[in-house]
């Protein structure tokens, strides 16, 4: 039994009072998850076998080149952007990972969550203009970032995609979905509230809650009073940020290690440019709620960045949304509860596993 399938089975096991275990077996949804995992692996193995059977000459197909890993730079709207494809794009609908920030990168997600995600089907990683390993030209705007993603989809020849947006990446993925609804087979929003004009910021109260001493709490309160919630990021220290973003110190340390290993930084350039943009005339959630698109909202119970209440309200607004709350996670449930995280993503994408090239699930 696969690691993920085994973990799903263990989730349904309960300990007897005097030792031993009673297993109830997987639920129908979890059965679909296990099938999705096994199907995806079968597709990948078949594609790799087909590629290896071809003679090593210049006539080998692009699909075979990307059957395992294809890491490259692609010029999108005049900017060279980093892209990595894992899996056979001829198989089930690929998951496109949209990182957060703004101006962040996908390096840590690749290494912590990527190996398990890649077992479910093809995955496309990319880093937005001016972020991570991608070049930049100083131009930043939400419509331009959306068009970069659309140009990437066209470059890869993908009929439809499943978007997995993390934090700010969820906002960008939702913007893409509103712009190109027919191209989106599913939308996964991790730690994303799609904050509107009435959504209260959780930054001030969240940082105050995790501050270690009165001095830090006073600094946080003063920053908010003087300049608003966004100013807290200028006064909090690294330890406070880690308690804000992570439930478990070990998770924070591991992600920090990968950030340092990568040598990548968030310059803040994109965040500053997007913050200067005028607000939307129509709230993003209003436009998204009008679409017939499946949405999975993932949030940690201890997420003080997006706010579990705001994510719950977002799922309430969206007609085809599912909400999954991770009880032992903060902003990154993929790091703090990885087995369950992958099981939820597998269950959500299971319908696409039965059909190739992103065809719709009947009924």
C-alpha cells in the first residue's frame, strides 16, 4: 500500500482501551483518494515506459522529455521566468503551484510537499516575474501576473489546469480563474481569504497574541495605531514572525533552513507595487462566487495571517467550495500536517484522475 493510502487507512484506526487497534476502513471519499493515487502512478509509469522504449535520437517527443522532470526558463511577456514540470502532461490535468509573497518563491514547497504531490499526477512549478529564480523588469500589476500565467499555460499546451494558490498565490490564482474560468478544472486556496472591503485584518491581533513580552506587544500596538495593521511587519522580530506563521517551532526551523539553502530572497518590490494599485471596483470574491468552479479552501486553525474565520466565510460564499481546517497548523498546513494535506488534495483532484487531458467528470 502506498504511503498516502496507508496514512489514510491509519486515520480511520482507533485504539482499543486495552491495546490493539480497530480499523473501520476508508470512507467512500478516501477510497476515491486511494484510487486517484494508484491511477496517477500507473499513468506516470506507463508514460515513462513509453519514453524509455523510444530510441535516443532527436525525434523524441516533447511529452517524453517532460515525463520525468523538465526545468527551464520561459519568456513570458518579455521576462525570463523559471518553470519546472514534473510528470507527463498528456495524463491527468496538471496542478500548477502558485506561490505567495507577493514576491516569494516555491523552493521550500518543492522540497517539502512536492514529492508527495507529484505522486498524484503532473505538477507545474513556476516563479512569478521578479520572484525567486525568475528575472524581472520592474513591471508589476495583477493583470500582468495573470497574463504571465495564461502565457505559461499556452506555452505548455495545457487545455485546463488545477491551480494551487498559497497565501497571496491564492489571490492570484482566483484572479486567473475569474479571467479564464474555462481553463480552470479546480481551484485550491491555501491560507487565502480573498479579503474584501469588510474583511478585518488579523495581523495586529495575531502578532499581539504570539508576542513573547510586553515590549513587543507595545511595539505592535504602537505600529498599528500609527500606521495600520500592515506596519506590524516593520517592528516584529524573526521569532515573533515564526510563531505567527507556524504552530510548531520545528516546522518553522525546517522552512527557514530551506529558505537559507535556496539563497533566494523576497525583495519586497512586487509587494510595494501591488499595494499601490487602486482597489478592485468589484470584490474578487463576488466575481468568483458567480462562477461554476470547484474550490477547495485549506486553512490552519492557528492561521493568524489569513484568519480561519475569514477562510470559513470565503467557503460559505462560494457555491462549490469545500472547507478543510487543519487543527494543528497555522499558515502552512502543507508543512505541519503533510499527510492529511496531501490526502485532501488527492480527494479533491480524484475526479480528474479518471479522464485524460482535463476532460470533465460526467454527471
